[in-house]
């Protein structure tokens, strides 16, 4: 258990100190480059688009998880503490907590100075919605929704799969579990589109991504509810809002984060959102204020960090119980 804790501490410390290095040699960036080569090869396979996409998905997952497992196993064979640090380093490259906060701050700072143009541009770097005509409140709404959705995708799910990997295969399994989640995310981002090119080829990647986030999303709702107590929120209101709106989004997982954030912060999120000039009529999530201010983004940033820490405590506690029993 001490080695699992060490790996988590290493990962969070590295993320706090360095964030996302944005390097071409970053393992996730290297995997992203490999995706296009794998796609070219697998599209030539017989059996149709769905089979080709499945083959590509399994090949990418196998190669990347094996690289993480073998490298960590090698460090572990030299010295168990070396293995713990290597596992923590792999987990670090698979989470992006500081990156979430940095992107939110890049939106908040120009807002504080009254520069809506710069804030819209910063928001456009992390969301796919149209941002050119958004007012201050809707810029903040977009930033808060991005934080609340990505705290699952970019942090908590990786922690969850890392612990599952540790329970199954020790420190090498931890590294492989974290990489598994990040590669599943990457493949969904590259292939999980409902267009002519990827409707069949990317179907398995999209469904696998939904599966990978299914349990972490629901656990995150609970983590947000407890974290909200440190951000002026109500535990019961957060849970009630998250449960009530859990199905009010095309994604089976996204609303667990977004609706819970709305409940914890006492605000209202959702509503009509414009993509490519076309308004998407999302329902509203939450019963609080719809007019958001810069202070709400500050609170959302704090809630993101605290809920991730609460989630980490939850799954580490679960691992401790597993070993205790």
C-alpha cells in the first residue's frame, strides 16, 4: 500500500510542479502520432470498418500498455522504490489537473481585466462550441462546464484505472492501467466521430471510452458532493442535482460532473449552445443563478482540485480495504 501511495504522491507532485510539458516527446503525444499509422494499416484489413477499428483499438492499447508495464517492471526489478517512482511518472503523464486549472486561469485573467476578446479566444482553445459572440456569463459557463466534464476524463478516470491496475498487477499494473485510460481517451478523440469516415471505424473506440469512464463518472459525483462542502456547497443539493440531471446529455457520463458542479456551486449550467453556427438545445442543469461572474470560475477551479483529491482519497481508501480484507 505504501508503494501505491508513493506513486500517487509522485504523480500529483510532478503535475503540480510541471503540468503538461507540451513536448513532442511526451508519451501521449507519441501515441497520438502512432494512431494515424495504425489507422492506415488497419483500414486495409478485410472484414469491414467496425472490425478494422476494433483491431486498431486493441493494437494501440496493447502496445502502449505493454510499454508502460515493461518499463515499470524493469524499474521495480532494480529497486521497488524505483518502480514506485516510475509508476508515478507514468501516472503523471496520464493526468492533467494543473493543465485544467491553467486553461481556466487563461480565461479568468482577461475576464478580470475586461478583455472579452482574449477570454473568448482562450475558451476556444478548450471547447468546440462557437465563442465569438459569447458574453462574460456564457464564457464563464463554458469554462466551468469544461472543468466539470474534464475532471472526469483528464484526472479521475486515470486514477481509477491506475488503482485497478495496481490491484491486478502491482506497480507495473498501475502504470499500465493509467496508460490504458489515456489511450482509450486518445482513440476516442481521434476516431470517435459520427461522420462518414469514422461512423463504423470509430464506433468501438467511442463505446470503449464510455465504458472506461462509466464508474469514475458516478464516483466523481460523490467526490464533488463532499468537495463542495469545502467550497460553500451543500452535499445533499449536489447529489440531488447530479442524480436528477444525470441523463440530460447525449453522453452517458458527462452530466454526472456538470450537473454536480452546478449543484455544488449553486449555479445553473447548460442551455442552448452554438456549434458551427447551429444552436444545440441542451437542457439546464441546476436551479441556481444563471448569470455567472468571475468569482464563480474561481470557485469552480477550487472545486476541481478538491474533488480530485477527494476522489483520490476514495479510491486509495478502497484499495486499503481490499488489502485489509
